[in-house]
C-alpha cells in the first residue's frame, strides 16, 4: 500500500508534496503515536511547529 501511495505522488503535481511523520507522546499513558499527513513543500516547517 505504501508503494502505491508513493508512486501516485510522483505523477502530476505530487512532487510538490511531502509525507510528514511525527512521533507524539501521550502524556497520560506515556506511549508514542505517529501522526502522518501529506502537506505541501512550503508548509512542512509550519506543520511540524503546529503539531
């Protein structure tokens, strides 16, 4: 499935987007979760600062 997603991003305007993955710690349980989103290249830094 991941290969299909990456391959579909390479066609058309997909090169202008980046898949961002951030590890977020749950304060209650202490476990880590991954937050994933596809954002425009210009907004990557803002996404990491916001989330």
